[in-house]
C-alpha cells in the first residue's frame, strides 16, 4: 500500500484592531499572523509540527510590530544590531556615518550616531547578534527579514570588496533568520538592480587618518 506523507504550512489571521502605523503614517489594521506546520497523510492534516511564525503585521506596509501601541516596527532594532555587529567585527568605528546612511536607505527613517554607538557597546559587551536574530525569527515578516539582509550586505559593500568571508557573514545572518541561501542570493542580486540604494562600494575608508 502506498502512503503519501507530507508537510503543510497553514496560516491563520486575526485582526487585532486599528493602530496608528508609524510607517504608513495613518490608521491601519494590525493583523496577527500565525503559521503552523502540519504532518499530512494523503494531504490530510494529521499532526501539528509546531508554529513557524507568529507575528503582528500592518496591513498597509507589511512590517511587523510588537503591539498596537508600538512606535517603530520591530525590524528597526534588528537592523541597528546587524550594522553595529558588522562595524564592531571589522573594527570600523569610523564607519558610523555610513551606517546611519544605510539605516536611512533601508528604513526611510533617520538614526542618531549615539544609537548606533549604543548598539556597538552592547555587542562589545558580549550581546549575541545571532541569538537576537534567532529569537526574532518567528516575529518578523518576510519583508522585514529581506531588509535586514539588505542592511548587512550594504554595510559590507560599503566597507570592503566582497569576498568569500564577507559573503559568509551575510549568509549567516540569512541563515539565523531562517532565510535560505537562494533567497539571500536573490535579495543581493535585487540590491544590485536597485544600485545598492545609493550606497557606494568601499564608502568606508579602510585606513584611519
Ligand atoms: Zn504600516
């Protein structure tokens, strides 16, 4: 007898109500999206395998929020951490200006040098970026995740020629966010098509004056 086994993702949504979205700059619905994986037999759901996503998404812009009264989308914090992690890792404390520029190119909002410095301090004190990424995997939408990967790529792009080791960092960020390699490649190729959102290659000088 042939058994047809499989896996299926089922999404359910619940409207949490209207909120004043800081990105849409108007009132929009905030919708809770829950995705669950099921084990299937002959395409019939048999066994829940667990929740793969559980986030609150604005119906207008597609970004995710912690709650109705949030004043910024969740991915802002993650973009700041990724930029700080790469700056700290490459010893590029003189690249804060460029990281501010990248934050603005990605989010459309400004960020102060102090805020980036605050994140660098946290990274230097041992705060783990990858634990932060993994803990936010199910809280972020696909749009948020692709923008976080864009920010990581742009920082590396602005800092040095992209070689194997640099590319590995981007793939690790993607992997921690649950984004597969093919999708990371597509995101990076798309950035090229968008002229790297106005960020120049090697914009951060590698020598210190
Ligand atoms: Zn919105």
